[in-house]
């Protein structure tokens, strides 16, 4: 994951930005890219666009596509969606089969966080894939066979 700093208020977000492009996220909220902004101190709004506290990360050089990985136990499925930094949120995505590197990355994120039903947002950067967000309650919308995957994992986990 990119290095991140927590800021209690919007003024400290603007003070911490030293001309580098950053991504600012609400630490909690509805998700779906609605509480995420990118910019510099000169381009971010002077007033808080959403309620803090805030998570501030450097903006990574990456494709304009988010790889959404949906995990149910050891199963990982993927959807490609346009980045919410540059496009409006969409509920649909293009299904894709994650390669071994992405599967390993998603499963490792789950192990670190102690979760087994989750979503992980990944960007492809020049240095390789980077997890930029983990979603504890992903909708699994558009994921082929998601209800069966989740149900099978819950049965296995309960046993």
C-alpha cells in the first residue's frame, strides 16, 4: 500500500501537501469513490468537501483503470472499472481473470487484515501492482457466480 498519513482536519491536509499530487480519502463513509479527491494544495478546495478525518496518500503513477478484486476464502475474481479519480462511479465493470500475482496479493492482504470475504482495489504502477483500498463489505456486483462463491465459503468456514 502507498504510505499514508491521517489528518484530523482539512486545514492540516492542505498544509501537509507540498506541491506533490496527493489523494485524499475519508477514513469512513459510503465509499464508491464519493469521498476521494486528487490534487495539490493549489487545486484542492479551500473548504472540506466531505467530513474527516482524512487519509492522505501520494498519487501513484498508474493506469486509469482500477482492478477490483473480490475475495471469498481462497477464490479471487476481478472487475476492471474506470478510476473514480478521473471518472464518475460506475456499478458495472468488465470481468477479468486475475493473474497469479494479483491473486497472491489479494490473499496476502486478507491474511494481514484477518478477513476472508472482502474486496481489494489495486492499481498497476510501473513498480508493480499496489493495493490502494480494502473494502470490508463489497457488493460483489457484476462478479460471475458471486452468490455461490460466498455461500460455499461460508459453509466451509462454518464447518
